[in-house]
């Protein structure tokens, strides 16, 4: 038999969705629901409000991070000192990883929707709607702020309805909406208009889902946090650029060696600048070749023992790696110019 019944306010689900670090608690909650230790209550009004906001959540997650980086860069450009380039480089590294953060938001949205599918989604009874309207007439919380809070009223009244009708289980109401539901003197406690009910039924008021789950299965959640704290970091922008440069130099050197052989065999001629009449694959300007000789010597010194000769497989891997890294940064596939 389920021991704990959780009704989680829409604002909590939205905050979970837009925070990439929320993945452990969402997945832990999923497993606790699947195991039967927690019953999740999700009436249609929560699903509807979440659906209305989920597109905005994904847009905000992307825009907010992008705007923050633009704002920081403007400040650095205006007030930066001699360390400005170092700071900008670090910002570029983080900005390069933005897709990872936004993908995590989409993953959270998907996992939350799966939780909704497994939750108890009974419609709001007429009795709950009548009680909510009565609250409005009496200006009891959540109507104490002189605003239309019928949705919030039906949510808390529905929770009261469930907890009152099933006192053999522990009911937990989780919200981040402390303005409408919490006591003005201590937002960890329910508003005084709700306090008597929580005391009578033994139900729990919570503004922290993590702490609520920990109180149910403390070690279970810790295991999830430990597992998902470690993530495989994406490569940094400058690390990718560094390796692109390495592959370019090694591939260029191999092509240089091929031309060197063709020159030695007389298949490619060296001509002066004056003799050069335009592009010809069988002709190289002598002054350009002299520059290539110096560049080749520098590459030899930079990569001793790493410049071949390569097998067909090794040569394919080298070109494939260059193509892949350039694709990540926006080039088309098979961009192998050196």
C-alpha cells in the first residue's frame, strides 16, 4: 500500500523543468512512484497550467543564458583590464556548452510529462469547487491578496479533500508559491487560514520537494544525486580548436611530403614568381615552396615521431577527426582544407 501521497503545485514542476540540475530528483520521484512508495496526485488543472508554460520554459532557458553571456561580455569589454582576454575565453568555453544545458531542460520536460501520465489525475469534485468559492467570499487564503486565486484555491481544497478522505496515509502538499500558501511570518509553514486543517489531519506542508523526498527515502535520493552529479563534460571550445590545428598541421605535412616526392620526380616544376602564369596543379612558385620548407621543418620539430608514414586506416582516421571537429563548429562534412 502506498504510504505517501504527494500533490505538487505547478510552480514546482515548472521550476524543476527549467533547472538542469533537477534531473536526479525527477528520476528519483519517478522510481518512487513506480515502486508504489509514493502516489502522485496531478489533477487536470496542474497539467493544463504546465502545458501552457512548458514552451515558455524552454525558450526562457535558452534566451536567459544567451542574454546573460551577452551582458557579461559587454561589461568586460567596458571595464576589463589586462585579464580581459582570459575572462572572455572562459566565457566562450561556457557558452559553447549551452546546448548541453538546454538539452537537459528538454529532458526534464519530457520526464515530468511521463510522471504526469503515471499520476492520479481525477477531476476536481464539485464539493471542492464550492469550498473554493466559499473561500473567495470570505477572503481567506489564497484570496487574501485581493486577486483571482481560484486555481490555487481549488488546488489546496482538493488536497484537503484527499487528505480528509484517506487518513491512513501521509499526505504532502508541495509548493513554491509562498505568497499565496505560506504564513507571512514563516514561509516554511502554511498560512494561518490553512493551519488548522494541517494540524487536524497530520498532513505536511512543504516548500522544498527535495527535503520532502528525503524524509520519505533519504538514502534513495542520495544515491541518485551521487549518480547524476557526475556527467561527461563536453569538450571545451579551445580544446576543440587546438585539436583541429593539430590535425590540420599533420594532414598538411603529409600533403607536403607528397608534393616533395612529385618535385623530386619532376612531376611538379618549381618556377619563379615572374614565370608563374596562374593556377596549375603541376607548377609551384619557388618562393612559396621555400616558405613550405620552413613550415615543414617547424612541424617536424613540433610533432617528432607523429607524422607518419600513415596506414590507410590511420590516414582515414586523421581526416575523419578533422572533418568531425569542424562539423561540430559549423562547417559542412568533409571540410578538409589545410
